[in-house]
C-alpha cells in the first residue's frame, strides 16, 4: 500500500521547471526591446561592412591617385570613385573604421573621467563636490561646438590626425557623465546596503567598487554609448567644415571634398550620398541603442517580462 501511495504521490508532483539560459533571456529581452534590437542589428551590419571592406579591398585605394577618377558605381567599383581617384568602397571602409576609433576613444575617455569625477563629487562631498559641481556649472552653458571649431581651426592641418580629433572632441565631453553619475551616486549612497557595508567596516573604496559601482553599470553603459554618439557626431561636423585631417578618408571629409568640387552639379551624385547614408545609419543605430539602454537602466520605463 505504501508503494502505491508513493507512486500516486509521485504522479501528482509537478515536473521540474527548467530555467531559460542567458542567451534565451537575452533574445527574449531583445524581442521586447525592439529599438535596442534594431540598433544593434544596424551597428553589426556596419561593422561587417567595414571588416569585409578592409579585408577584400586594399586600404591604399582609400587615398588619392589610386583609381580612375569620377567612375560611377559598377562591378569593378561597387561604390564608384571620386574626383581625386579614390575607390569609395575602400574609402568608406577606412573612414568608418577611423570614425569608430574617434568615437570609442573620445567616448571612453569622457566616460572614464565622468565616472571618476562623479564618484568623487557625490561620495566624498565637501569641497570636492563643490569644486567639481561648480566647474561643471560654469562650463555647461559654453557652446561645445564653438570651442571645438575654434580649437580645430587654430591647429595646423598637417598636425591634425584622428587621435587629435578625438582629443578635441573629448575636451568638454566629460561634463555630462559627471553630472549623471553624481546624481546616481547621491541616491545610491543613502541606500540601506551601503549603510550596512559601512557598519561592517568596509572601506570607502570597497563600498565604491563592490557595492555602488556594480549597480550603476547600466547607467555607465548608457553614458558611454551617449558619449560615443556625441563624439561621432562632433567628428562628422568638424570634418564637414574642413577642420579634420584632410588627407584621411573620414566620412565627413568625403562629403567636404565632394562639396568643394561641386559633385551634385557635375552629376557625381554617388560621391556625397554614400557617406551621408553611412553617417545616418551610424548615428541612427547609436540613438536606438541609447534609447534601449535607457529602458534597461531606468526602472520607471523598464517593462516587465
């Protein structure tokens, strides 16, 4: 009888529920957060285009006098050539890689500076907080575009490189992350788990790196992507104004050179349109990723599973 009861009881026991893996959870979240999924897809396609273009094409063809001039798109030159004899397929691949270097370098430096200053200002307070907050309040009203144009215009064009442009862009790029991280740390340090850590004898650095920083990683990721967006946009309009490294095939430089040679009036429509479309896709994908990360970081707009 006991065996029969055990068998009957076992028959009524619910089957073990299998927890979905991390990949399944990620795909499920991307299915719900369509903006983030679309942005990542576009960005991945742009990365694949850049990698394939660098592998299949010769980077030397991205520079003048490497191909016949003013050729429209064809099988031999899929994106055509320009007035200066550049293969635009190679120029676009190299230019997108250089744009990515400027964006990642300037965005990374600006985010790191902002995170460090934000933590110092909010956690330690006192004269440190007053100094950092005052500097941000003084510099924030200054038009960043004007400062970047003045600095870039005062440099010798022979000395301007993509790394110089990254440093020009990052000069005032740290203020936004500083204020965002400062506001988040001000709220986080009043939480109960931080008070418990202080009572347990955890050092300030331990509280910062082990308790507060892991909770702010979504905000830091969103701030980083925002800084990359701002850096890419700044490098684009500086190059369009002719203030970038003129010999390098940056997307803005390609448009600037097409404008100076009257590409549309001469019927060379492919020359300015292709880098313009590429820049729209880059900025659009980054904007969608920023909005998706904002949903992930902000619990007020985060949707439940």
